[in-house]
C-alpha cells in the first residue's frame, strides 16, 4: 500500500523537492533585479530584511529574496553562482533538516544561504566542522560573501584567549569544531563570573559532515577533567605482571583471560584469576589470602583490567601512535591524531606503561556532556553530508532530524565495481598492488583507503620495495595533509589514506591548480597562463585515463563510511571508478561474519588461494555483517543516551543554579534559608521527633553546634527550663547562630561577606557536583549486575541517581552553612586574589579527555553527566584557633554517605526559591 501511494503522490523526499522547487523559481525570477542593484544597494538589503523581521515578518517569507541576494553577493565576491539544487539544499537546512548532497556538490557554498537568512535575527549562527583546518578554511573562503552583505564572521580555535572567543561568538556567523563548541559550553559552566563566559545562547547550528559528528562521535562524551590523586607507580608494576598472563584462544581451552573484541573488553578466567593473584602476591601488590574480587582489591582489579585491555585490545599505529614520548590517540573514523585527548578509566596510563613512556596521573571528571545532548540544546539544528540516508532512522529517532536527499547538479559517472573476495589477506594485498601498478601504467590517479595506520604503512612498504612512487596520508603525516590531497589527482599519482583523512577537501583531477598558483607566488600573466595550460593538459589526461580510481582495502563496519570513500571519486560529473578488495581474514568478517564456514564453502567449490571471487552470496553476507555492526552501534548510542538523559536533567539543574547564582546581586536570603534548614536538621539528628527525652543526645548536640557552626550553644542549660517548648528551643538556637553570623558580617563588612557568600556557594556546588559525577560513574559501572536480581538496570540507575542527587544537595547545604559560619577573611581583595589563583591552577590542570571505545554493556557508563569544577577556597576556622588566611578545606571523597536528613518531596526547596522541592531542584524531568 505504501509503495502504491508513493507511486501516485510521490515519496516524502519527492514532495519536499517539488515544494522547494517552487521557491527556487521565485528566487530565479528575482535574479535580474538583484543584478541591477549596486554594491551598496545590495548591502542595504540586509538592513531592510532586519527591519522587516523586527516589524513581525516571518523569516520564511524572506527566503526567495534573501537567497537571491546571497547568490548575487557570492557571484560578485567569489565568482561562484549557486546552482538551483544548491538553493534546494539551503532550504532543507533552513527548515532544520539534514541535506544529503553528494561529495563535490558544494556544501560549503550551500551553507551561506541558510546562515545568512538565520543570522538576520541577530542571535548568531554556528557553523560546525570536524576539524580546525576546515573551520578556518571555510570561514576565510566564505567571509567575503557575509561581509559584503554586512555580517560579521568569527572563528573559534583551541588555545584562544577568552576575549578572542567572546569576540568570535559575538559575530553574526561563528565557525568552529564540534569539540570546541562543546568544550566552551562546559568551560562556561565552570566560570565564576558571568563576564568570564564566552558563548551566547544556542540559536541555530549547521553541522558539516553531520554523520561524522552526530553518529560516529556520539559515543564519545566531551569531558573536561583535572588530575586525581591516584598513584601512577601501580600502572608500571601491573605492566610487569600482564605479559605473564596468557590469552585463551579457544572456548574452554587453556588461558588466563578472554578477549571480547566486539565489546572491547577482557575477562579473567577462573584459572587466570588464581594465576593473577599469585603473580600480584609475588610482586607485593596483593596480600596472602586476599582475593582480587575482595572489596579491598577493587582498585587493584581496575588497574589489572586496564593493563590487560592495553595489551590485548589496543595496538600501536592502529588505535594510537607514540610521538615525542607521548601516547597520541588516532581517531578510528577519520584516521587523524587527537593531541590532548586521553582515554579514561586508567586505560591511557596502562598504554603509557606498556609503551615505556612517562605515566601521567589519571584524571577526574569536572564537566562532561555528550554530543547528543549538546546539539539537542540548539533551538534549530541542521546538517550536511554526502552520506546520511542509511542512518535516516537514527537521525530521526535521536535528534528529530529528517534527511532530504538533494539531486546532483550533473549526473554521476563513477563506475562502482563489484567487490573481489580472497581467502587470505596476502592474496588481497597482492591484488591491490597489481591494481595500483596497472593504474600507474595508464596514468590514472589512485586513492587507496585503509582502516588503520598499520595497513597504510604495510602497503607503503610493499610499494617502496617495488619502487613505486606514492604518498601516505595518515595521522603521522597530518601536517602535510592539504599538500598531499592537492596533488592526489595528478596523472599516475598513488595516494594511500587512512579512512577519511583529507575528508572535506576536493581531489581535483590533474592536481590542484589553486595550490600551484599559490606556490608560484608573485608571477606575471604569461607564467600564470603557462601554469594553467599545463594543468589543463594534465586534467584532460586524467579524464582520458578514467578519472580517480578508488581502492578499498577492506569494508568498514558501516556502509556509510564505505560510501564516503567512494565519494572521493566522480565529483561534479567527473568520471571515476571504485572497487573494494576483501579477504575472509578481515576484521569485519572475523568478528561479525562466519569466515570459517564461508572458507569451507569456497574450498568445496574449488576456490584456491590467490584466486578472487565475485559472489552475490558473499556480498549479501558482507552487507548482513555491516547491518549487524550498524544495529549494534545504534544500540550502544541509544543506550548511552538513555543513561545520559537521566544525568542530563541533573546537569541542567546544576548549571541553571550556577547561572542564577552568578547573576544574583547577593544571596544573603538564600544563605539564611539554608542555614535555618541545616540547623533544624542537626537538631533532628540529636533530638529525633517522636522520641523521649532519655534518648536525646544533648551533649553531642552542643559539641556539634559548636564544631559545625563555630558558636557555643548552652543546649542543656536551656532545656532545664521545662516551660520551653521544642519550637521555642529551636528558634532560640537559630537566633543564637544567626546573631553570631550577623556579628561576623559586621566585623568583615557586608560587602565582603555578600561577595564571599556567593563565592562559597558556587565553590560548594562545584566540589560536590564533581564528587557526584564520580559517584554516578561508579554506579553506572555496576548497575548491570542488578539484572541478575530480576531488576531493570535503567530504572534502578534512574532511582539511585536521583537519590544520590538529593544526598548531594543535603551535603551542599550543610557545607555552605558550616564554612560560612566559621570562615575568616580580611578583605574583598583577598577573595578576588584567591579566586584568581584558583582559576589559574584549575585552567592549567584542565584537559580534554577521550573515553575508550566501549561495547554495549559499558557504553552507557562511559558517558559522564554534567560539569563542575573547583571554586574559590576559604578555610573554616576551628573554635579557639588563631585567624588564618584562606586555604583549601579537605572534602570527603565518598559521594554515597548521607550527612543529613533527606529532603522531603513536599518541603521547601533549599535553594531559597520558595517553591516545593519536587517542583524546583527535586524535579526529575
């Protein structure tokens, strides 16, 4: 029935294209009018559009005029006129959809249309790219269009000062990477003053290579972390033990541990546990008679697990490289290095120990958010990519984004040839070398796509032995990326690239003319003409040879990544070809396929080593394997989001609380309300309701009030008065503590105290939020065990996470009150200086972290919730001690211990808002 309706009315995609086509016609009719305008008149249109918006005109009503104006501005400044299909892509982006446009169709130029239109509102538009090179390149390339029309353009980069970033965010259009936008959001929520923030509200974002950012990197939370107090020596000691443990090769066979490559996990066997315990005891790391699974050995087991994973699952030059004495992660999707990123859970330290480099301390999370939750905060989100349709379901389910397939400007001429399958990897590589040699003889440029640095260097070594000139584009040649890509289209050029290294840069047939002209520098017209003629001859030569030939050395786990590799060829109507060479020993077939069964089947039909086969049966098996991986990865990302959504609600509460605190002139009323709540909670602890007087611990209450609030309170003396009611007693205690507090305010001055109150409240929110994140992480690691008790782990996680959040608020209230009642401070300048030093230390220690690739069972635990960081520190003064300068108080490390009464759901919220707790900071969603 659905197919019948689609044939009658057209598919959803066709109906959208028809609607967009009508608006394109309107824009085309305005073209002659735009051409007749002078530069000043064209620029003045921006002012007129903004005035119309201010008077209530709907933004959609401006589409034909705005798009026509941008098209004309682009033609005058860049010499590039938007094609009709590019206008269609611009409309899809403006409506908050994902535009799937084939590679080479000019996505960078398309973005100028919706960016200009949405920037008219004056709220800022973010253009998100996968790396800083592309962000800077696209901003430089397109800024003449925006600036011609009166818009400002900024670029955010890592390493910029807050002032530079604030200026970039204040522009109408801001280019930057997904990482930098996310990290700036987290840093803003670690700030202590509103003026230290750099970002504006999130109005509209266009994400370039949206599949890479919102799907491939969705499992990677952005984490800002600081160093913990964990010892690094243990990693080196464990590293000496791990090589003595043997991998179990076959099920039920001998071995000390098993490896789950799919889930990226290792597990000790019973035999392995006993052997590991003996080795650890011999190394002096485990006491006799103590098991690895005892509560006291949890930290040791954590280190051992990290060491086993480092040795069994992470290979040098595949998942990471060693550069200048440091472990540098290699992005599994792009093949690029990611300096500054570190795996979490002790894995990075274990790999450092394995490779014999300096082991750096493990990090503690200060702030974190997933890309999924960050980008869902935008009022409107859109994306561009050449490959989105295979993931349309996930874009719709997770982000509410519809995929629109945009037609190409010219028909696609690329010849996508059938896969060739070999029994062994050796046979496969021999065939690949033969194909490269054949292309070289015909002067056809060839791009070989590999899935790892290891494979790219193996191929390179074979080609060197055969004296075949070639270039290698992987994480180790990152600095030469633009140069290598620029020449990859020259006649006979052979380029080996890991995954999608160089993605976002066109491979021009014949080589890059622009790069040659830039390299030539200041030359006369005759020399320039000579260069252009030489390039034209090369261009024609490559066209005659068949265009760019793509060779895939193995299928990626996602069909989309394979399509991206193929998409490097056949751009804008150019000829081209592609072929994948596979073997039954490839990772995809080994983990998700059934290679032994297939190999036996092929042997029975007479296939021998060195021979290739083209088979529909094998093609279907490969596609099934890819679909399995795609479904597996989707489940991981969905699982991650379900866990992170629980913590996301808490993150929103904390960040909103911090924002309100920073914006408030003073928080004296809130502090007084919290103090009253904490005093009453303390009295309840020693004089429980519904208890008799003999059960009261009055001496303990006296000591606690003096210790916690710095004020001697004669509790026993007051209660000797039998006429004193419980309520009157509580009021008298509170008045005594309030009077002491007001005396402190008078002594140091109201202005100084008001300043300190805000600083201490922010400090305590951050310190306890940081500990709460650690608690959530521990909870997530073990929550799956609840399934053995016939409980739903996700429901259990939600329930306990909320309980932990309530406990955290209890501790924040208690510590804010205790510190403020006992703190000794001399001046506002002292607080400012203290805060300046703290901020410098915190910024120096902060770093971005890259969690390890995780399997389905562990993916959700890897995503941290929100953020917090160290605040300005002021130390409590013990009763009878001499006044002293501010120093850091010791904070409890255990996030699970309740230090006060749980907040009732119907009680007033402790933040002082006047609302019930369940309607304020106790709100679950």
